[in-house]
C-alpha cells in the first residue's frame, strides 16, 4: 500500500478551521453564499450546485489520493460515469469491457447508444481485443480492473500505451481496487472514476461518485461544466460522511484484504466450489498482471458453485453472518447472486456468488461459509 495515503486519509482535508479552530472538517449546509452586487465572489462559492466548501474539501482529498490535478464529485458513481459520456459527442466511439459493472453497460445501451454514441463491448483482459476494436472515431476507452463481478484483470499499462499512440482517452473505474491499491493516473490514464458509495464511504450509508483527472484539459472543463449545469451533485452531508469514512479508509482496507485472502483460500479447498475468482490466487489468469499494477488484491471474492443456479441460490439462502444484499465495500460482509440482479443479457455465470468481504472476525466468516456449503 502506498504509504503517503495513510496521512492524507487520517487528516482527510482537515487543517484546523481558521474561523473556529475546529479540528475536523466543518459541515456547510448552506445552498447559497453572500457575494457583493459587483459580481465577484472572493470567498470562492456562490451556489451549492456549482460548489460548496464541504464538497471542495472532499474533492481536494480525492485528487490527492489519486494523484490527480483536480477532482469533482457527484450524487452517485453512475452520475460521475454519465458526465464522462456526456462530454463526448454523438458519433464518437467508446470501447468498454464486456463484463464491466452492469449499471454502466445498461447506461450505454439504454441512454447513450440511442443518444448517438457508438459502443464496442469486448474482453479487455485480452489486450489484442483492444487493437481489433479501435476505429477512426474511437475517442474513449472506459475500463475497469478488476471487473465487477468476474474479477478479470486488464493490463492497464498496455491499454494506456496503445491508446496514447492513437490519441484515445482512457478512463478507469477504480472502485474495486481503490486508491490504496492501484493508481491509474500514475500509469498514464486520463480520468479515474469511483463509486464512493463503496470502499471510500465504507459504511453502506451514502451514495456518491467521483472523477479525478490527470490534467485540467479541455475535456475536463467540459465535464465540470456538465456537472454544474446538469446538477447531479452530492449533498453537503454526504460529502461530510465521505470525509469521515476516508479517515479510517486505510486500516479498513488492510482488514478487508486480509479477511478476503483467508476466505478465498478457504473456498479454494471446498468440494462444492468449482472455481474461486480472486486475483490474489496464483491460479487466477490475471494474477501476474495484478501483481504488477496493484499493491494488493482487494476484498471482493467471487466463486462459481459446482452445479446450477439453484445450487448457488441454496448456498446464498443459508448464510447468517454474510447478508444477502447488493453493493460492496462496507464494514459488514455481503453476498449476492449477481445474475439475478443483472438480468438475462448479463455475461455473469448463473452459478456465480459475489462476496464483499467485511472486517468481521475472519473465523466467523469462514465458519459461516462452511455451514452454508455443508
Ligand atoms: C457500484 C459501482 C458503480 C456504480 O456506482 P453507484 O454509486 O451505485 O452509482 C460503478 N462501478 C462499479 C465497479 C461499482 O461497483
């Protein structure tokens, strides 16, 4: 884990507040800010759709965590992704993993393809598929590594190298890896996206999204403008909850990861398990690339149950410490049969169960899975 982020997180943007001396970040609910009738606004804020002091503190922390020039936050990860696609023009071509997060695939199919984007869904864990998919109008590669929920690994340095030659922008959904384990901007990506709902929030009590940019270029200005005029901004309280969550982000991740490794190893030895999908296992096809681009392997573990969809659902019905629920990255362990929520056109296998491994006592997690599999 990159050391510098421990201190950034522990402070989470709080320098003692100059007006009161408050050590933690104040929460500014105000939707509007005083400014003189001459039109300039010396304190930097005018209206909270455009900017808010609590949000600005959060954005500054996120930019530091991902080593970017600037960051901007949204009311959800999906709203953040949507702003990137809106910054393109009808007729532009986008390449994305065929197994990317289901909600973003649905957004492209149901909203942006009818709007005029040309989209290719392909397996980016095999880089040769990228070169085959590039067209003269390709403007953006949107990628995710590890992918949700199949945990395929994309060789980010290779994808970025190919795109740089062709002047194609690269945006990386870094929700699963988190800035603690993977920094796509340091590898040359243009934009990083997060569903802050997940590990950065960390307590399953807020919905949020973020974009962090390597450079404040023309496309970034467009994205910021889209955010202002479209208005999918987070509430100040959600920004404050995120700042609070980020303070304990590093020790949470450490515990998540150590539990996930033990769970993945336990599942690997189980007769009712066909295969464990976790990049930390040497048997994972993306293990070597993951080792190269991530400082550790994360805390999402998917596994294929031997048998049918019904066999997988039976196991899901038996867990007691894990909760059957969607989402991930909270302190509590969650389990989900993804195919059921993603729908019939999802590429997720019917016998796949996804675990978001929490920070409980690891033995209680393993005992729970043991009884569910027995
Ligand atoms: C949850 C998730 C999203 C969507 O974020 P929301 O905050 O739910 O809108 C995008 N990508 C990944 C990988 C996710 O897990």
